[in-house]
């Protein structure tokens, strides 16, 4: 697949995956430690995550060592239309349960506000964004027709100081990969908030980073996912 309009590299797998930003930003970052009200912890509660007040996105970077690197861009891909639930018991962290489903068709790449948010100093016009999305959803990348969803299902949680390591299986392009996210979690029995990051590679999910011009323009393998979610009972 050859790039058009000198757009450069398109995005590899997009998040979770949990990697996704909905139309609204978080009103505020959650605290940096699990909240304590001074009273007994709330019992195990199942929370429904709210995309309108959550952020799920993934970043991928161009390979600066290629001859055509000047024609390509770093990318940020966010999600819309996703759903998720969390079962959380502060007295039994190991029993956590998290499930998230992201429709590949709802992935949105390189929105101007998001590129500014993550610190990119260039914006893509509508034509460039459309070309990147076409590459991203293509058969040799996410293959949206064959694999319409990206999913994450937790397998367990462990504490690490004031944070929680959430382990689970992320499935992209029909391939499941064990991943772990270091999260800051707060919950009071009515509301839930979690913030953290995880890393993975395109090749973890069975395909190569996007490339063109005989490899003189390509993406790096590494992917950086950011998870900032809120929910209610």
C-alpha cells in the first residue's frame, strides 16, 4: 500500500484497545492514590464505565531513521462507541474484574485537539486524516472487516504501593496478548476512576508496523496506550 498526498505512516493497532479518547475530556485527574474516607471500605461494586467522561487513546511514532521520515507523522488514535464494566472491591483487590470492548469502526485518528493534547506540533488536514484511517483499517493492519472489535479482559489485580497492576488479555487483529497496566484507582461505592498506561508492540498482535516506499517510510513497533476512565454504579 502506497501513501498518498505525502501523508506518511499510518497507525498500527489502536487500543484497547483499552489505545482511545471520547468526545469529552476528563473533568479532572483522579487522585494519585487509592482514596480513603476514614470509614470502612465499600463492598464489592460493579461499575459501568462512561465514555463521555473517559479517555482511551494510543500513540504510535514514525521511525525517524528512515529516508522518508520527513513525509510521515506521529499519530494518536482515540476511540468512540466503546463499552466497559469494572467490578472492584478495595478489600479484595485480587478479585477485580475488568472488561472493555472497542469497535474498530469507532476509532478516530489525529483529531486536532488530541494532537495538541499529546504535544504534537503539526496538524493533519481532513484528506491526510482520511488516508491514514484507510491505511489503519486496511487488511494488512487492523483489518476492520475481519476483526471488528478490540477487547480487554482482566485476569487479576495486584497492589504495588499506592497503585494497582491490572493484568489481562488484550485482543487486537484476532490475536490475544497478555498485558499489564499500572493504574491509580479511586472508588467510593458510587463512582469509580482509574488512570494509567500500558505498552505493547504491533508485532505482538501478529502484523508488522505500517510501512511504504520499500521501507523508507514506516512506523516504529512500539505502542503507548493511555487509560483514563470514570464510571458509576
